[in-house]
């Protein structure tokens, strides 16, 4: 039971960072690389959403079928988040340095 609480607290602590990335309000130090900050924010948000989706039914004492369905949904969210992060990296690799400097100016 304590691991569900730990996962829930950690994911809720990191939630503001993902939301800040989605609205493109991060300092230059955290921007790094050529990947899209907003796309990375969506990927992180999907990955962070895995813990609450898995933990909430367990903490609420839901039936085993509901818990299993939420675990499968959490796994789907994690896979989708990884795919979005991969897409962000792929788009960043295709972006030319001229495009990046033109966008920041």
C-alpha cells in the first residue's frame, strides 16, 4: 500500500513540470536539444499519469477486475508517452540548426 502512495506523490510532484513544458514556460537551461518542448511535455504527462491510474483503484479498494483494467490502461499510457517522446526526439533530429535559431529569435 505504501508504494502506491509513494508513486502517487512522486507523480503529482512532477506534474507541474510537465504542464510547464506543455505551455512552453521552461527556462533555457531545461530546453536542451532540438526536440520540441511541448511534445516532450505531453510525453512526460502521459508517463506521469501512469502512477495515479494504477494507484487510485488500489487505494480505493476496487475490485480485482477494475484494478486489472486500470493497470492495463496505465501500461497503455506509459507506452503512449514513450512513443510521444520518441516522436519528439525524431522531430528534433530532423530539424535543421537554421530552423532552431530562427524560432528562438
